C-alpha cells in the first residue's frame, strides 16, 4: 500500500502554495528554493497523473483536482508535522546534566557563545545533585565532579576544582579562626581541605549556617550569612559587581569537573561539538577568578 502513496514533500508543497498563492512565498515558508518547490509539485502531478495547479498572472491557483485533494486531506499535513516535530527536535538537541552551582555560575553565562557558533544545536540543561545513569536515563552527557575514573563512560577534564573563601562586603570579620562559616552537607570536607591547603593554623571554626548544597551556600553568602567556599571560576561576576569579596587564596584540589558521555552517543556529531567547546572554555586563559 505504501508504494501507492504520493510524496509527502509534494503534498506539503501543494498545501503551502494553496496558503500563500505565490511560489516565492510558499518556498520561503517551507525553507526551500522556488525551483525546488516547482519540482516537488511537478513530481506530485506526475505521480498522480493529474494537473494540480495553474498560473493566473503572477499567482498560482489550485485546479479542481488540487482543491479536491487538499480538501480530502484536511489537516493531515499539520498533524504529521506536529508528530514529527518532537523527533526532529530530539535529533538536534543535547540533554546535559550537571549540578546547579556549576550551571548557574559557569555554564549558563557561556552558553550564548556556543549557540552563536552552533545555531543548529539545542542544549537542554538539567540540574541535579545525583549522578545520572547515562545508559538508563534520557541524558546524553554530563559535567560531573570527581576523579574522572568512572566505568563505562568517556570522561574529559574541563578544569581542576579550586576552593576560595568569599563573603559579602561589609560583613564584620576577624581572623579566619573566627569566621562565621557556611557549610554545605554535600561538600562537608571543603573547609578542612581549604584550611590545610591554605596553611591556616588551629582548627576550622564551627558552622554558623549549614545548608544542603553549594548553590544554597553561595546564596546564603550573598545574603550576608557568612563565609562560603566555592570554586574560583564561579565568582568572577559576583566579585566584579561588588556582591562578594575574596578573603583568602584559592586552593586547587585533586578532583575536577569532567565532561562525561557515553562511548557511543545518540547524536555523536553534536556531542563532539559540545565537548570541544567545553574543553576550550575550561582551559582558556584567565578562567580562574
């Protein structure tokens, strides 16, 4: 039965011509050339053995056969387009998972540059604190924090993680040993790591605020709640705007942020382009601070 069905492209061309009457406008609506539009309609006429359009001056109008064909089809073209659109969107879309702090303070401010360079690729950013399973979930790739030694995935280092203490200007602060410290449960080892790496004496001060994750900790610091540790790459805009001040040196950790992907990707070419761009962003001079 399928061999007797006419060309869908030809039907779409005929439908566009019926709506726009001028071939140039119909071709533009379909995103094709005027010549391609004419060829599609001519091929459709040849398939059906019927004349479907005629020219009256500078306007193309449907013949009785063309009108009858579109009337019988009704809204079939629109319904087919609606059904196909999500599949086409998924083909050009990359679903990227990462944590909220990295997304908001590092990735999202840079994404417009990627979109300008790759207008045909759509990035869907999904934020979560958990490690997503790339084999089982509807996610193409991720930016993941750790050592990079994860089984069954390809991991490429974007940048080594750093810790730097920051607080809102105007917060009354004494020596580091008396700082009002904000801790994130998800990153409870950060303060001991920074304390040792920065050569601080004594013990880490007790917490003034404990929150669930680094995104909340940074928001608490911006609100004047105390001193928070975060990656130096996340604070450039806040420091430049005067919302945060740096209180000590940045300490580099052994862990890093990695671009993680399946070894065989669903949309390989698009994921390759995103990986190359992210590596350039992560290794570009002047990223820290």
